């Protein structure tokens, strides 16, 4: 079992030994984007699991440990992570938590402190919390963001925005209910299977307007399923 190492300020560090042994849990803030981000982390040797839980217990856990004046997303994110640690699915002594930290004036910068406080109150103060930020706010021996990794993360967000925007344009015109979501899942799987997020991964398509793109990619009323892009 990895040794618990603390810095001079008393913060529990995520060590290189933990990188080999621990599973890092990440909340599901943006399902399409985060599925690809999960793959980016895995390519760097991290064992990552994206939480997909969705039940009332998450809210209840958040309310136990987060003040109700705090923004609701913080309550949900922290509640989902605490719920996962308590679920019995993971060994609490071999799990870590991912959380983003912006470094700006928004309360999103304080999620990480609220999460650590919640873990301590719940009896899991030995669970390391890893800050994902581009500001150098917190450093851990077992986690770093290299330039190549940052580029991959950026393209994951770009591809996610493209898919979500296109899906929002096409979903109202579905012939078969749910087909838009199935197409999103297909393309996410295709990008993840490519094992790399760079400009070369994206398959070249004709330059089309938004309406034309919708017709090209999704089964809308103006076309039959046989005409949909494979």
C-alpha cells in the first residue's frame, strides 16, 4: 500500500506510487467531453473511472457535507464523489479524486477545499485529491500536465463542443427518437478508440453549413436512414 506523504502545509500528496496503485475518480460534469478526457488521462498511465451515478443519494451526501449556500454544482460534484467512495465499489485506501481548480475568483476554485473538508468529516481524510489546473496552484509528485497532454485535453473539449452543438441542432428533427444520442455515442467511441486527440484524428468532411451538417450527419425528416453518413 502506498505511503501517505504530506507537504509542509499538511496537504496529502498524490505520489508516483499512488499513480501505479490508485484509481482516480472523476465527476461527470460533461458526459461527452469527459469521456474523451478520461481517455487522455489513461494514455498517460493513470487508472481513471468517470462516475455516471445519478440518484437522490448524491444530493443527500452533498447536503451532509456542503453548506446549502454553496452553489448547487459544488453540492452535486462533491456529493457524487463522496457517494462513490462510500459505495463499496472501490477500496477507499486505493482511490483518489480528480477535481478541477480554475484559480480565478469563482467559487469553482474552492471546490477542492470543500471536497477535502467533506472527506475529512466523512472519515476519509486519507483519500488524496488531485487538482487539475493550468495555473500551477497545486503540484503532486504523481501527477503533472505536460504540453502534449494539455493539447490532447484541448482537442477533447473542441471535439466535445462540436458533437454537442451538432446534436443540439439535429435532435429536434429526429425521425427516430434517440438516434441523435446514439450517433453521439458512436462518434465518442470512435474518437476514444483512436487513442489520440489531435487534428489528424478528425475525419475530413465537406465544408457544410449548420443545416447541411445536420442533414449530413443525422437522420432528419429531409432524408432517409440510408442517406445518413456511416
